[in-house]
């Protein structure tokens, strides 16, 4: 049985089934029904469940699509995306910066892709923070790159700044906002109106950049 925009629904009659039960997975939709359930009752049940089925099936398809390894990778300070090649190789990843190619071992590609991003972030984010510091004339102590789950950055009482390595996957203006945000904490160690005024002085569109940061999901392999 098929509904509009849905795959063939597999109907399974089961002796122990006491009610109609739908199950949606990545490959199919299954409907388990009691042995003596009439075709009309099945059709009425599916008609009532059509909206839920469409929504659930689309969510499944989107989830599967999101778990496909990317063939290219956009990084904040490169004009062109990196082309990613998955292959059998000894090293976890090999970065050809001349040809903008990234070779990833096919043994554990998700893990090695993340390892490359972290290594890239450790090389480039401290330099970018230093440049932003000079532009804003706000000094900081040390810079560290980590991967906390709930924070994009932090500033300690000693003015040491931590940046999340995943930031390199965002557009440059978003990273600049995070840098400005943490640098502003070296002057105002709170989120008072004075703090936000300091942020706005160096990033007039910080509210838009902040919204992008909060609303953009990270790739599944991160």
C-alpha cells in the first residue's frame, strides 16, 4: 500500500498483534496489524496517520543525508573549499595545501576528519585571534584550542582565551564575532550593557553573527 510521497508500506499481519502499529526506519515503513483487521480499517488508520508519516519519513531521510561524509570542506580562511578524498593510506589524514586537497584514511574517516579540523584550528585560530586583538586594541594572555560541547569560547580572569576548534567550519565574520566577544571580556568580565557596547564597537553586526552561531548545526562527525 502506498500513500502520496511515501514508499510502499509493508503490511504484516501478526497473531499476537492487538492493535495497529506503525514503524518507520531508514529503508521502509511497516504496519503491523491484527489477523482479522479489515482493509477498510487499515486504510482509515493510514489516512489519519498520513501527516505524521510524511513528517517522520522526511526526518529520517534528512538524518541519513546528514550522515553522508562530505566531499568538500569549507574553512573560514580559504576562498575555495577543500576537496576530500577517502582512500586506503597509512596516515590518518594528508593535507595538500597547494592543491586544496585533503586525503582521509578510510579506516575511521569521521574520526580523522575531525582530527584534521582540530589540527587546522590549532594552527590558524590563534593567529586570527592575535590579528583581531590588534585591530580592536584589546590584549589577551594565552590562546588555547579545545572542543567543549557547550561553549564556543571563554576568557579567564588572567585574560587567557579558549576557542572551540569547530569554529573554523563557520564563515570568517562569525569567528571574528567570537574573538571580539572574548576579547571584550578582557575589559568587562560580565555580560553587562557596557560589555555589549564594547562588542558592538568592534562588530556592528554582532547580533546577526551570534544568531548564525546559535542556529547552525554542526556536522554529525563533529
